[in-house]
C-alpha cells in the first residue's frame, strides 16, 4: 500500500475514531439517573411525606377523641349517679360536660377531615408510585442498553486505536507530521477525495494538471486552495 493510500486509510480511521468518541461521550453522559426519574421520585417522596403527616394527625385525633370520650363518660357517671347533691358542683359538672362535648364535636370534625385527607393522599401516593414505577422500569431498560452500547463503543475504539498505531508506524514521519498539522488546522479533515476536479474538502476546482498528478498517485499533492492532501477516488 502506498503512502498516500495509508494516509487516506489513517484519515478514515481518525474520522471513525472521532465519531465513535463522540458517540461514547454521549452514551456515557446519559448513564445515571435522568431528570424525569428524579422528578418522579421527588413527587412520590413528597406525596408520602404529606400522607405521613395526615396519618399521624389522624392517629393523634383518634387518641384525643378516645380521651375525650373517656372524660365525658366519667363526668356523665358522676352527674347522673345521684351522688352529687351540691347545686354548684352539679352546675360545674354540667359546664365541664358541655365543654367536653363541644371539644369532642370539634375533634370529630377534624377527625373526619383527616380521614378524608388520608384517603385522598393514599390515592395520590398510589398514583405517584405507579408513575415512578413505570418511569423507573423504562429507565432501567434504557440504562441496560446504554451499558451495552458503551461497552461496544469502547471495544470498537480499542480496535481503531490499534489500527491507527499500525498505520502511523508505516507512514513516513514527515508525512505524519504534515497530516497531524492539517488535522488540527482543518477541522479534523486532513486528507480528502478529489471528486472529478473538485476538492472534497473545500469544494473548489483544482487545476487539471494538479488533478492529473493526484490520479497518478505517485506523490503527495495538496489542494491549491485549502491545502488538504488530495487522494484519488479510486484508491
């Protein structure tokens, strides 16, 4: 294989290597939790927190109501037992009993509100759990695919790196230096195919004599406009 052919092969390898590297970076950047998964989890955690609050309030109100019912029962037993004869004490017992009953009525209203909130929040938690589960399942499947893709790309990059080393070792050092310089200055395209008499890099027509020299493939020919190395499309 001629030096020009090997330079062209090196360009193909470097172009493919760059494409694979970009694909690898893109795949690796998508590894890990996605914003959608994080948001779904945050909503689930928030709904569970609110449910926990109302569940705790429901328990507290239930205990409070039981306590009030116990006090009311004791007051009623004293009031209606016939054991209290003092009118002032009877009035005080009745006032306490009325106050306890009002507190019980208010507590029962709050308890009903808490029960409604718990039912509503349980439904919201169930819905958020279902949404999170669906998103998490899809995310896991995508992550599995990404891990396979990353592994394949790394393997392919390894093969390209080995081929690149082999080609560079077979090309004259001066030509490699020129190639590297053009690769840096020409946006990653140092060697391009001559298409008819048009440079494949800058799309400018080259002189006929220059095009003929490229087709002969006996020497390194640069585009007179952009300076890239030109190769025949028949290589």
